[in-house]
């Protein structure tokens, strides 16, 4: 009975932790930590659209590439980011500041880069 009680207690704790993680994933943007309610209150896009503009899989792929690359081949930025990943900090993620015409600015930047190339 004691062992089954410990097992039940352990699995209950794990389930609660997983539910908390799932709630956070559905309530906050992983990259900029903006609340779902704030994003949808602004009315410019849905929470799902907001998450998609961050291209989360690009971050996962970047981390994967850093792990596979020889440390002696890192650039300065890659070395810094690799150390931050090893320290388990996420302050290397870009912070998206509230800007109503951010997409317009990106398009203008892309156009100016295309003109200069």
C-alpha cells in the first residue's frame, strides 16, 4: 500500500506539471512571452498567427545545427548563443516590441536589401 501510494503521488505530481506546461503553451508565446489574451485583445491577429510569425522551428533547427557544429568553427555570435543555451537561458531570443506596423518595416527593409544587391 505504501508503494502504490508513492507511485500514485509521483504520477499525480507529473500530471500536474504536464498540465501546467500545456496551459502555458496555450496561454503564452514561447518566444516573446506575450499573453494570449493580450495578443487577441489587440485584434490584429490570432494567437496562432502570432506564434507562427516567430518561426519556432527555425530556433530548434538553429540549436540543432550549433550542437552538431564543431565549437572551434563557431562565429562570435554562435559561441555566445551556444553558451547561453548551455546555461539554459533564453535571453538570446529576440524580444518583439509592440509595433503596429512591424510587418511594413520588415517589407521595407527587404525591399532596400533587394535593391542594394
